[in-house]
C-alpha cells in the first residue's frame, strides 16, 4: 500500500512539474525579458489611453508609420490574416499600431490607415518624446532620414511585433521572418491559456 | 550637451565610478613620499583616461549607439574589456602598495562570511590558468547568439554584461601587470602563456563573425539600428573590431610584459 501511495505522489509530483513547465513557443519567448505593457498615448479618436484600457485583451504592439512603403503594410496585412484565421478568438486581440512619425501621421490619417486592416487595429500617437520613451522601454529605436525636395523623408524603425498577454505581460516577439502560421499558432495558444 | 547625457541613467554605476575616481585621488594625495616625475604624472593621466573612457562608453550617447549598432557595441566592449582596464591598471600599479596599505585594514572590517567568499573568488579569478579562460569565455558567452539576443533586450542583463566585462578586464590586466608575480621566472612564462591563450580564440571568433555569410545577430534587426546600414556591413565591421584591435591589445600586453622582464633583468645585473 505504501508503495502505491508513494507512486501516486510521485506521479502527481511529475504531473505538477510537467504542468508548470513553460510551453514551447514557435516565436521568440520574451517572458521576463521585457517589462509589462505600460504607456499613456493618444488614440486615433483623440482620447488618452493607457495600458489599463486593454487589460483582458491579448495586445499586439507594432511601431510603424503610415507613409511606410513596405514593412508596415506587409506586417499589418499578415496580422490581419492571423486574426482572420483566429475566427471568434480574434475578438480577444487588439493590435496597437504606434506611430513613430507623429509629425506626418495625423489622427485622421492614422484612423483611415488602421481601419483598412480591421476594427481590432488601433493607431496610437503622442506629442513630444512620449513615443521615444515608450519605444525605449521595449528597447527599440527609430530614426529619420534627410528630407527630399518635396519634404518626404525615410524613417528607420524596428520590424518587431510584441505580444502581451491579458495581464499586460510581455510574452512573444515576432520578427519579419516569422510566418503567419507561427504567429497564428502561438497567438491561439496564448489566448487559450488558462488564467494564472 | 545632449550627447553627454546618459541614455540609461544608472545611479549604481555613477556611484561606483565616482567612488573609484575619488579613492584613487585620495591615494595620490596620501602618498607624500612619491617623487613627482614624468612617470608619476603619466600614471595619473593613464588612470583617468581609462576611467573617463569607461564613463563615455557606458554613460553617454555612446551607449545608445552601442545598443542599436553591432559594431559600436563591439567597440564599447573593446574599451570596457581591453583598453580602459589596461590604462587604469597601468595607472594603478605604481600606487598599488599604497592602496593595499590604506584599504586593506578597511576591507578587514567586513565580516568574514562576506569577506571570505569574495577573497576566494578573487583568488580563483587570479589563478593564471583560470583568468585567461574567463577572459575569453566571457567574450564567447555574451556573443553566443541566444544570450546576446536576451542581453540586448533585457535592461538588467545588459547591465550585467557590461559590468562583468569591465570587472573581468580589470582583473585580467591586473593579474598580467600587477605585482602578484609569484617568482619572476615562473611569472614571466605564465604571463606569456596567458596572452597566447587569449589571443587565438579572439581571432577565431572575430574572423568567424567577419566572414560569416549570414546575419548571426538578428536582435539589431528586431530593435532597429541607430542609422541606416546594411546588417551584413554592420556585422562585418563588428567582426573586424572583435578580431583586429582586440588582438592588437594582446601585442601591447606582450610588450608590457617584456618591458617588465627587461627592467627586472637590469635590476639583477646591477
């Protein structure tokens, strides 16, 4: 009897350890590496929003600008595709598109731009160096190129997509190389994750 | 002015660094017996140039560039691990006996359960077989792609990386040029071996990064670069910095060890 009891406890202990192990992810796992979601910015409806407004949602953050010729539209298209695949689960996801070019990205321009990709996409901007502070918190940077004759200039920015869980904890990082399938897979896993 | 402001203000670093400058200055003022010749001033200049260069690469706009450009990051580590500690040790060797005299009693006040482990660690790191392995090992460790990725993303890990590089740099160059030579004959051979041990792995790693045909460190793509530059060019420059100036520092080390040897032999002949 004692042996059976012992075995039972051992099996339970094993199950406990197995459960507490971090599930392998296809994207880069950044749990514990980056700080929790925290910001105070203006949304495209000219309302001040903070991270608290998105608690309970799985939040996807991307830094870009509406004049971006390639990286931003392709990333947002891919994210839209992922949300499409997620079906009903997509309701639990918000994509925050944070403008790194507030000078040119007006609120109306931002709204028009993000609406193309779907209702889950929200453009955020800010005055002064708030954006710089926000990007610094996530250790990404951006810079401006020299303006041409018609005032257009290039913006160098990060191609990373950060994913925060329902509690605002940094969890996943997708890069330009990540496939739609992998983002979908990990995002679904994260949304379905039981509350801890 | 903007370029002099720290990108990430670190009170811990600032306190430690100011304290070191102050403690060194205090030793200079205390040592009244010293002859104020060119060597004396040379030491002070050497120490403070080293001290200042660490401050510049760690606590100014330079640190921002190091976080967002691989080759600047390599340059930062060249200063933190090779050049600045060497200059500081060269400045400190002449007054080392005085430092020991003044600060050893202070050190002895610390309770032994804290002091002893520190002393044991110090002894281990100052072992002539361990020190070169730690010196090269740290370079490899922080350049291991996964670890490098995490270190560049996490603020605390990043601090730890720079801190360990600087501390190890000071310990290594101190062992190489400090006064702890156990027997001039054996000490000389051990030091030549140490320099050889650190030379080759650094060259191999530098050459590997320089000639790699793919991007090894993608964290700079993820976080964005400080200014537009192709990832391969950035990596190649970084590889060259790891390879050539770092090996040159070993040559400088050789010359300094040889100079010490010659001075010693001259002394014997007299």
